[in-house]
C-alpha cells in the first residue's frame, strides 16, 4: 500500500483509510456489545470503547502493512 494517497489533489496518509474502516467496524462492534449487554460487565464504558477502537485500528494497520 502506498504511504500517501491523493484525494482531490491533497496528499493524505494511507492510514486514514484504515482508520475510517476501523471506525466503521467499531460502530458495529459497539452496537453488538450494547445489544448483548457486554457493557454491564466492564468497569468504565468509555475507556472500554476507546481501547476497542485502538485495538481494531492496530490490527487493521498491522494487517495492511
């Protein structure tokens, strides 16, 4: 994957696409966690959601590069 992509003539890092994909996956996983009641078992919901997003982004970026 190239290091930079051109969007309307502006060079953007290629990890931007990976981050946007991870946000979309995070929305789905967040909905599933809320639907199945996973958040009842976590101590701090906001920290759990942030760590989940970071883990998804890390896995996708490692798979990409």
